[in-house]
C-alpha cells in the first residue's frame, strides 16, 4: 500500500468516526431521560445553555441536544434544578426563562 492511500484511508476513517460521534451526540432526549429529569425535580430553562450544550429541541436551529448555535440562545433550553431557572443570570442583565425567549 502506498503512503498516499494509507493517509487517505486514515483521513477517511477519522471523518467517518467524527460524523458518527456527532450524530450520536445530537440525538434527542429519550422519554426515559426526560422522565428521569422531571423526577429529579429539574425544569427546562431557556436562554441559559452555552453553544452546543442545550438539552434538546427548542425551535429553529435546535433540532436536538447539542445543536444551539450560540451561547444563551433564547429558544434553546437546558435542564436546571427546579425553581432556579428565573434566578439564573445571563450576560446582558437577563435571566433564564421557563418559556422560549427571542434571541
């Protein structure tokens, strides 16, 4: 096997592995995961997730967990301890919200 083919094969394998990891990470929450969060007294808090760290779908641009395009995106949510969402401060003087915010 030539060095060129070996490098190409290695590169292709790396790309495929990265794509598979991305798809696995972007899966929506299962009903069991969501039920467990609710049972643990968690609530959905909009506007507090960092880029790529939202918990699941919340509107355009956020089809699955880990898909928020920017920090503190108003239509993406993250599970937080129940009763704490609206006390979470975000940059710009805002707070987390129990309903989607306009970004």
